[in-house]
């Protein structure tokens, strides 16, 4: 079996046993999310259980491409289980982690790990090639450690008498050797204390943040999973894999020495094959640093530093604490000036350099390390801290106030504030007891939820989760999220409005006419490729069948190619690519080229999309069994009643008055009634019951999911079959 | 446990000592005079006509070189079979967080000298590359023990029961390129950071290994350090 190792590890923590699941039994699902959903469906008989129920099953899945040279697909793993974070119901949900855990798991001979049950006391799982131990945490005093301490203790334990920096033999009974440290997934104190916004951390900067999976592990008394492997991943056609990678490099990326400021910016936009190791960080990079990449990636998106503070953290972790201190804002501004001058080849900025050095903010990097080490979801804090600040300014929160707390608001922007906030959360102390439940539930405990979701003071725009991209503007993001289980965090269509916005702002002119730009996307969006208005985000098209097709395609593409084959979100789909001929990115051709070279399959891009539809339907069936109904699929009031603040800042291609043009979008809200009509259109398109949103038998059976329809029917959750609208 | 307390990552005890380095690594040994063993060996050991150079400070830790090496030679992805190794500690300070190591094709090749069957030999037909004739290897492991560097540059193939080492891609049946001293090397070709290069000149050596700096203008534009005068210290290659 090429790409796959052929077996998955099943760990029952309750009775401390392990077993093997044959990958072949689930290979039809492709990998990653597809296999995870299928196993979850089979093993969890009652889908209405809580995330902390021992019967909850977590799957940690690789893809056949994990651990290979497949471009931008060698690193990620997919975690799935019933979560704890979403509101009002914590859905069966997912999260993804990069780094090297997935590759190491496959080198150990496992395509995935399935965790079920709960241990009677804290344990960790020690995987060394095909040998597995479930060990008590007590021996290494792991319970209570932060994620860094935990990983370091495990590294030392696994090395035994060996030492890193040399070859080690993980199994004394074997002569297999490696120079690598074990790859460890670990929870911090937040997960141990069942904090709903807790993460699972790997190495220094890889986090499974969404879903509250840290607490799912905490409820199972599972502190860590460590894996070290010395084995193989078989590749069907090694020469084809080499050639595919070389083809991708030559045709879809800029050479390293071609870098300039513009290319650097374009080639590091989300959903664009990365050419340069320019990090995705929201602090000025200290000069003594290097880029750092996930396994097999051609251009890392994070950094390591000569003080090791903030190593490998990027994106949300790097940015959640950046706007509270003028000194930091000023330092970042100076840093950006220096970087611009550097990029222009202008040297000799000693005054600026000295100024920057004096202002150099380490607070953001320290804050990033705090959330990584204690295992807290930075995305919640990004929107939660402003909420606390606003409540404090309103006189509602503070010492002796209606919501009493000793949080040092006068130190907001300094590390002391974050330290205290983290401390009260993980100790569930004072309002930390409330925040540990997530900011939406905290607002409920404070009697403020309804009001603050009316005004938007609590900026949680879908399923009680912090707003990421605004659903009033980024339709695919907002609709996709409310029709699924979590902030989708899929940047697939960001360039659609980012590129016109940036070029418009710079006055450089658009690279393509609006219609050509739109079709560059939609021509590959099978099976809806004849409808360019899928990417028309203008006011007149917000609730159309075209946008329903966009959402459907997006859900299908990501469910297979991104969540199951595990192509990196930052790089795929690559529709518009500045380095490519005619801006025609790799998507459509690249994904199956790599998949087939590794697996020996002959899967087309369209077949991957169709498999994504099957996985998406299975997920919706699981949510239906959990209790989802169309009536729950609603945005909070402020999304309908308050215009977004983005007027004039977003541009996108639009078809207006019989012609395509670039138009500004932004300052608008969602119409309740029209969104309800949109839901009906969408459910019809998917073959789901328009009254309930539940899948219909005919739809499921057409996908080979008759057994899923049976379970829905047994539970009274099967949609009523009606003739589908084409 | 403190942030950087772990003493066994790149700690002095695991590095090649200056004495070890001078004893085994190359041209310096010729000048200073070495043990009889080494001197004798040198007399019959023509220098290799090609060397891999790695700039550890430019490595991003993606392991692409390791994947390329094992895939080109073995048709499989296997870190343990890669003849070039990248070691890293994500909690360490730059530049001590990553160590990229390659076979140095030593002037006095201890691995060759230790081999009792002639499997590990100097290939005079291909630029004097120090390489393993796998059909002759009896799996005794003496070459692995003999390598003076830490970690050793000779790879142990458990499944085949033989030793393997960098052959400058002479034998890469799973890659459509011609390797060897005059050809392409998979790790060089696939490294996305261009942190590995190849030279036909005997490299300048320091205790940190073969000296090289591949961090050019593009590195500076991205704001990464390019010079050796920083507080970033070289590590053993």
C-alpha cells in the first residue's frame, strides 16, 4: 500500500489496551478527515454525548502524503472529536496541526491514532515504531507541567542512555537508529483543568487550537502522545514525485534570489504557493533569527530567534496581543520602515536600528510562549481580551465592580496582564472560572450574552466562536462556518478580495480584468465551473444560488484536498499565482499529481471534490445526530443589525449592469430573511431537507452512505426525501 | 526544567573535539603529522573530488534534504536512511536549534580504513568518492564505529543489514538525474533554502566543519543575518 503504512493504532485508555485497525478498511475515505469521520461514526454509537464523556473518540489522522516530498502536504495531521468550545452545542469538530508529528507517526508505521475511553489516572502514550506503551504520568511527574516541560521530559526519557545530537536507538531490542527527537503532542495545565479553550501543543509553536481538544484529552487523563519512528513510507512512483516537486518549484514559485518587496508580499499571501521563507508573524522579527518550516515545506512561515522566545509561533499566537501598547505599535512601525529600506537595498539606518533595538518588543513573543506552554487557544484571547477591556472601560468589570476581578487592566499591553489572565484561567480563579468556559459562556454567566451579541461588544460571530473573517463581507468564510462546526479558518478565497484591494490601494492597476480574474477561479471549481458568479461577492449576489455553489464547492474541496489529503491551508488552493504563467496557479493539476505519484492511484481533481462531498455529508449527518436543526443555523444579531466596518477596503470582481468590474464591498450587514432563503437554496443544492437541514436518504445512498441514512432514521433525524432541484 | 537546560543537544561532549577533528578530518592532518595509522592511510587515500557544503544557519529544518536523499537512493521516505541529517530542538536558541550534517568525504577516511571486506572503498572511477559497495558489506558495523564525527555519517540500513553512506548521488535509481561528482545531488537540488552546495575544491575547515556561507542578498532582504560576526556561532557539520 503506497503512501499509507497500512495500520492505525487504537488506544483504549479505560482498560489500557491497544489494537490495530487495518487502514485498508477505511482507505476509500482518502486519509485525514475522511478516515477520521468514518471511524468516529463507527465507534461512537451515541453521538449526543458530551466532549468529556469517556465514550468520546478522538482520531488523529495523517494523509498518504504526510512525511513525503509532496509539495505543501508533508506535515499536517487532522484531529477530530466532539469538542467543547462551540456554543450552544459543542459539535463534532476538527483541528489541524503542522510540524513533524504526522511524519514521525508514519515513520513509526502508523497512519493514525484513535483514542477512546478515559484512564483512571494521568497517562501518556509512548510509541516507538510498532511498540506502544500507556505509561503513568507519575513516573516523570508530567501532570502539571507545561507543554515544553512535558515534551523535554519525554525526550529525555525516550533517549534513555543515549543523547540527542548523536544516533539513538529508541528500542533497545532493535538496531534501528535515528537522530531525531520524538514528536510529542501534549496538553498544558489548561487542558488538565478542562478549560474549554485549551489547546494541544506540538514542539514550540504548533497548536491544535479550535475545539477545546486540550480539555478532551484532560477529561481522558491523557497528557501526551509521543512517537518516534525509524521506518519507511513507500512511494508508488518516486521519480514522478521528484518531477512533480521540481515542476511545482519551476512553474509556480519565484527563485529565492528573485526576491524583492513586491514579490515577497504577493508570494506570501494566504492560499498561494509560498516562494520565500517570509514569516507570517505580527511582530518585527529580531535580526538574529532563521526561518523554520513544517515537514517538507519549501518556505517556512515562522521563525526561531537567538533568545528562543516565540520560537515557531506565528499567525494568531503572534498577533493576539499586539495592539495594547503604544510602544509596541511604534516599534513595529519602525521595524517595518527598516524592513522596507532593507528590501529596497538601502543600508545605513543606524539611527533607526538603535531606535528599534530600544523599543524591541518581546512582550508579544512572551505572550505567544505563554499560550503555547499553558495550552490556551490564542484565537479566543484575541477577541476575548478586547471584550474584557471594554467591560472594564464601561465600569462593569474590575475590582469591586459588578464583575469583580483583580485583573491588572493598567498593565494591559504588558506581559503582566497576560500572565495574570492565564493564571486565573488555568486555576479557574474568580472570573477565570467563567473565562475557562470560553468568552461566550462567560458572557452568559455574567448575564450579558444576549445584549453583547446584539451590539457586537462580544465579537463572536458564529457558534459562539471569535470572529475571524467577517461573515458580512467574506461570504464563503461566514456561510461556510455557520453551515459547519467551527471557524473554518480556510483562506482559500482570501486573494480574491485581497489582491484587488492591495493593487487598488497601491494604484498599480489590476493584474487581470475582473471577468478573467473571476474565471481564473471558477473555471477549476468543478462541477460548477460554468458559473463565474460564484465569486461575485457584491451586494446583489450575496444570497444567490451562485454563492450557494461557492459554499458547496468550498466545503467539498477542503473536506478532501485540505482536510483529508492534508494540503496546507496557507498554500492551497493556489488559484491566482504571481509566479505562474498567466497567473494560473497550481490548483486543479497539482493536488492530484502529488496524490497519485505517492499513492499510485489515478484520482482526478474532480473525483477528490466528489469524495469531499461524501465526507461533508457524513459530517452533516453526525451534526444532525448531535441535535443540529436548520433553526439553529443562525448568526448572532449584530451580524444582521450592525453594518461591518470595512467600507471601501475590500474589492472584488462583480457582475453589475451586464458587465464585470471590480467593486468595493464592505459596509453591510446580512439580511435575516434573505439569509434564510439562502439556506433553503443551499440545502436544496446539497440534497438536504430544507425544513430541518438534515440529509435525505436519496442523497446519502447516492454517495454509498445508506448505513448513515439508516442511523439517522433510527434516531428520527433523516431528512424527508423530495425531488432534488438541479 | 529551564528553557535551555538540556545539556545533550550540541553540548561540548557530543561535538567533535579539536583533536578528533585534526586527527581525522582532512588536510590539516597532513601538515601536523598524525598517528601512524592515519599517516599510513593518507598515503593511499586520494582526496575526493567533490564535497557537500551545508550552511546550517540557512537551514529551515524542513527535512527536505533527508526526504530527497532516501527517496533518490531507496525509493522510500525514511529519515533513518538519509545520508544527510538535520537535527533540531524547537526550544533552543538560534543558531543552536538546528544542526545539519553531511558526510565530509574525509581525506583520511576512517570508514574506508575500518572496512574488513572492501565494501566501503574509494571509488577511483568516480572522483574518489568514499562509498559502499553494498554487495560486499557484511554488516559488521565497523565503519559506523570508526566515523569520527558525531553523529556518525554512516547510515545503518536495518532491513538490509548493511551500512550506507553519502555517495554524492552516484547510485540514485529512483531519480531521473545523473549524480556523482560531475552530476546532480538530490539534497542540493531539492533544498528549498539553497542551504546546501557542492564544491570540487577541498573545503576550508574549522572546528565547526567545512566553512561556508550561502546566505546572500536574498537572505538579507528577508531580514535574516548574513555575516559571521553576529552572536550566532557555527556548529559542527
